[in-house]
C-alpha cells in the first residue's frame, strides 16, 4: 500500500528534487552536482527568510496553548 503525501501548492521542481534526493539515498549513489546546487540555493534562501523574521516566543505560545 502506497503512502500518499499531500502536495497542494508545492513547486513541481522542488518535488522532483526531493524525489531525486530520495532515490539517491535509497541507492546510496552520489548526488548530481546540479541537484546539490539547487537544493543548497533553496536552503540558503529559506534560511535568510527565517533570519529576517522576529524570534518566536515559545513561552507565550505555550501559555496561549494552555489557555485554549
């Protein structure tokens, strides 16, 4: 039985890269340098976006969750 993953709104290029990485991991084969470059660039962009956001107040989140 196959597991279905919801990918609504997911970029087809990102999904293809994930599939290729999973295949490389399963086969224990070297990762294509172009694939490695794309994934690293995407990770760098996401890291930059996260650094620009204000820090999350975990204590406040826990407090709010307890009140609900």
